[in-house]
C-alpha cells in the first residue's frame, strides 16, 4: 500500500465534504460505569451505549455464565429505545486484574490462560493456545444464544499487542496471534447472525505499514465474512494510524459490513497536526465519517460536548 504524505492526505480529505452519512453516537463505558452514564444515555442525540465486559465476569466458572448484568443494561437501554453494543474484553491494563476465570489459570491444559504483557502492565488471554480459544468460543456461542438480534453488536478489543514471542509469552508468535484473532471473529460471525460483529484492527504485532500483509489480509477477510472493523482512537491524520489501519479504512469505505470507531479519553487532548490545535468534536466526527467511513462513534463520557446541553445531532 502506498503511504501518502500528510499534506496530500489532508488535501484529499478536504475534498470529500460530508459524503458519508453522519455516524450514530454511542457512549462507551466499563460495566461498573453504566449507572453513572444513564443520564447521558437519556440524551436524544445518543443512539446507544457500548459496555465493556470482561471474559472473567461473564464466565466466572467453567460453563457457568453470568449474563445478569448484560440483561440489566440491555433492559435499561431498550426502555429508552436505545441500542446496546458489547465489547468483550480478553485483556487488561493493570497487573492486579486478569481477564480470565481461575479455572483457566489453574488447569495445565490452558498453560495459565494469560500471558503478561512485555511492555506496560496488564495481561492478555492466550487466544493463540487452541484450548484457550475453544473456551472463548464457547462463551461467544452462549452469548449469541441469549443476545443475537437483541443487541446491536459485539466487538473485540484492539488487535495491537506488545507480546514479543519470548519465554514469558507462552508460545506466542505473531502469526499464531493473527490467525487466532481472525478465527475468533469468524466464529463470532457464525453464531451472531443478526447482531453485528466488529474487530478493532488498529495495529498488528511484528508489522508496520502492512509489512507482513496482516492488515490487507484482515480487510480482505472482513469483507469476505461480513465482519465489521474499526478501532479505538479517532486521531485525524496521526501518522502511525495513517500508516496502518486508517488508510485501509479509507480505501474500503462502503465495502465493510460496519465501521465503528471509539473516541476514548486520551483522544480528547489530541492535537490535530493540520491546525496545531486540540481536535474538536466536529474535527473527530468529520474525520471518522468522511475519511474512515464510520457508521458508529463510541464516545468517552468525559467528552466536553457531553457536559453541555444537547448540540446538533451530527456534530457538524
């Protein structure tokens, strides 16, 4: 894939206008933040909410699933005629929390169930271990049996991972990680036949600018299997993203089943390289819609525009 200069990309974007339909606005929260977000969800300019549920919370013991909180959140959203999106977390960003249940950590068949990140705190479920992945897909099947067609969709967290394949990574390789992530997305799509399935494909380990063709293969796979794509962070024209997922999202506008992007807390302080100023809601909404082709934007509840009275629905 050709990597364009920033100026050329900005010029191309300037000519797109507002061709893409304005994205739907969703909140995004962790499971324990749902109650605090209820007043924001009542806003007429909010279409739904994305809630992050950890694997360990939904399957606390082998084959015992606890979907009570999902049901409660869904019931409240439906009472407001709003939609629910589930983000299924199989990784954490703090050492004190592991994303999988104790049985996966204890049983030798799962080799501990999680690997510690090589950079920064946190753990990641060893999806590249077929036994671990099998258990994850059991969870997906159970979720689909209960919620397919009732929720707007389900998404997986970012594909970016900082495991490097050394002895602490329990057999991790970039190829097996890549294959496992696509396998889980395809399996999810096979059981969620009505609700959307979205993979947050932002970066791949061992790859930069499609050097291993992981990103190209991801987009080809998503188109073929009717899987949605997207990712955390709406950062207009930031070079790392432009060299990886953003360019592919732009070239695949109109070809993907769904594009869902998240404006998370760090994005709210992002300085747009075109202006040298902090990106506004309009900057991010326009870039997500017109350059990336986003159908949904998941907004951090701390976004400044959510702290004021309702503005225009589109943010334009």
